[in-house]
C-alpha cells in the first residue's frame, strides 16, 4: 500500500494519477473528503481505500505492516490565513505525528515543504540544511512549514529514508477548487477568457520594470515525476528544492497564456495592493543542484510547454489529470 495524504487536493491527486499510470493501484487516499469541489480530483483514480484525515494516525499504527511508502502532501496552504493555531494543528503537529509513526515502524516518508519558507529570499534559495534555522518566512503558512523542517533536522529518530520537498510555484490540472489560491496561470486563463486581457501588478521596486517580477513556475506533472523518483530511489535523505531552477517573468507567463488560448495580447498594469506590497517577492528561483546530484536527470517543462499543455488539454474543457 502507498499512502497519499491530501489526496483530494491539487498535487496529491496528480501524484495518484501518475502512480495509476505506472501500475500502482493499491493506494490509500487520506484527506477530509467532505468538500464536493474536490470530488473530481480523485473520483476517477484507482485506489484501495479512503481514510479520513482525523482517523489516519491510529489507522497507520494499526496497518503499518502493509504500508510500503508514505507521501504526506496534505496541508493547510492558505497564505492569507493568519490564525497560527490552524497551522500548528494541521501542518506542524499533524506532520510530527506522521513522522513519529514512520520512524517507529520504519516507513519511508516524503513530505511537502514549501518555497514560502524562504521569505523575501534574503539568504537566497539554496536548500542547504544549514540555512533553514535562519530563514524568515512572511506568513504563518511559511512559518509552519519551516518550523517542521527545523524540527525534522533535530530528530534523532528518523524513518530509514525521508525527504522534504520545497515546492516553488506549482501550476497545472486539478487546482480548480483552490479559488484565490490557485496558480497565476489558472487566474490568467480565467481573466483572459472573461475580459480578453490580463492585469499584472505594477512594480514598486526600482530594480524591476512592470511585469518583470520573476518566479520559478513548475508544472505539476514535473512535481509528480520527482515524487515518483523518490519513491523508487529511497536514499539520500534530506530537504530538497523542487522548482525548475529557472525564474521567468509574469509577462512571459501572460504571453504564454495568450498564445495557448490563441488570443491577441492585451496587458494592463495595476498597483500591487498596499496590504501585501511590503511582503511581495520580486524574485524566486530554486537552486536545483542537490536534486540533480543524486541522479534526477529528467528535463522539466519550460513555462511555455507547461502552459500550452495545461490550457489546451485541461483548462479549455475543465479536464482532470
């Protein structure tokens, strides 16, 4: 059995689809399955059982002998949520419980960290363990992810193999339910579809022209490939970046979306809202040397390739992966 927490959500449901494609069907899906907006993410997947998130820890203790691998991808991911108690419960303490059970019974574990741990990038975007205690995330979500990373690195009792993956800006199919937390590409598509144009934030930093703020955008199919790699690799434990290693501008993103939709470009710049202006990241780019050094050599989709596949094969007909 392969466990996937957060399996009704975005990245985890794509991973379930990838595992099905590779012939793995004995999957245990873990989540809060009460939200109908997420139903189509997993309804066409082949799996053995669904386990409610609140019942999972005792279930895992009772069934550990049958478990081959644990993907812990479930989390509260809302960066606009500022109730720290929510993140302490769902992201930090729940993750500690899963880690401890995996360590106790020798279960390999891959968990989701986040590039939100890097804050404004004052220390760069290097996944060296030494800088993790000094990172300064910008919101409670990023803090919860970094607190868990810090806790993990202090543990003497570990699973025989574990990896934490710092996801950068992930986009792609199965994010329909995410609302305002969906990717910029998803929102660009909807905006262009409805208005024929795309609004981008104006730059309030003299080092960047309007629309030339940069992010490391990674296609969710590439994320699933890396997760699958770790399931088979099962060595070189540690915390890894997961981006493309190449930052791209929001203008690039908008142009790619217009082209994929076959709509003439029309962009407009608006002020970045004042409440987020002082915490707005102008540049993120994953340093990817560590992942490559352990043998991962598959190429990532370029931004244009990812957008084209996403728009033409998923968004235009609201299809799921």
